[in-house]
C-alpha cells in the first residue's frame, strides 16, 4: 500500500469520526436530548451548556443538513459500544478457504483413499476443495485416466460436496472444484 493510499484511508477515518463539544463549528444546531426527544433548534452555546449540565457530551450526528443534528450522549460509552458491534460482526463473518489436494494419474489406491478422506474432512468443515491431477511428460496423452479418477472422487464425495466446476484441463493439470453442501 502506497503512502498516498494510507493518507486517503486516514482522511476517511477522520471524516467518519464525529465532532464533539467545542469541535462543532456552527452557530445553531437541531438538538436531540439524551432520552431521544427532539428539543428543537438551539444556539451552539445553549446546547453545550445543556450537555455540560447533564455531564454528557454534545455529538454532531448528522453534519450534512442545515442546521446540523446534534445529540447529547456519553461519547466514550458510544465509541465503546460501536467497537463491540464491530467485533461481533467480525466474529459472525464466515471465512471459507479453498483447500487444494494434488494427485497424479499413477497415484496408488491407498494414497487416493487417504487424500479422499482429507477432501471429505475439508468439505465437512465448510471449505471449498480444489482437486488437481497433474500430468507429467507423456502422461498427458492419457487424460481419460485422470477424468476416470475425478469421477470416482465426485461419487465418493457426493454426500458432503457439490461439483462447482470441472473437471477441466488447465495447462498440464486436470482441475475439479468442490464446495460443501449446505446443511
């Protein structure tokens, strides 16, 4: 990330931050008290004194209207609640990874079964799986064996996975993409 991009991100963060108390630079504001009731349009000094008498902050909620809307609230508590909401949203965010399993056309049966168990485990965790069968040298002339192996894998994993795309050739590899079934 370049310095210009970092500066732009910092500017966006500053723009998102709300102005509080003496940072508000207008002559009059539309005021909402700490109970959520509209007080009306007051001068900035009256609004600041009302907030100070309640030991709370005057926060500019909507600066782009005329006059700007300000609310009386505990700004520290508000920022804390906002950070907790962000953390909760991040926790609920699903992260799906693409796991890759590589095979060769000459892979022995026992090794194929081991890799198949891994594929099923990845799919049951909710991940997507990319299965690649790599052809080296003259093996490329026998892609039908690779397609046959892919069909066996599809049949074995059909209980937990769906074919998303494939089997298709990508260079010297036959590729299959499986995704987990919705439970």
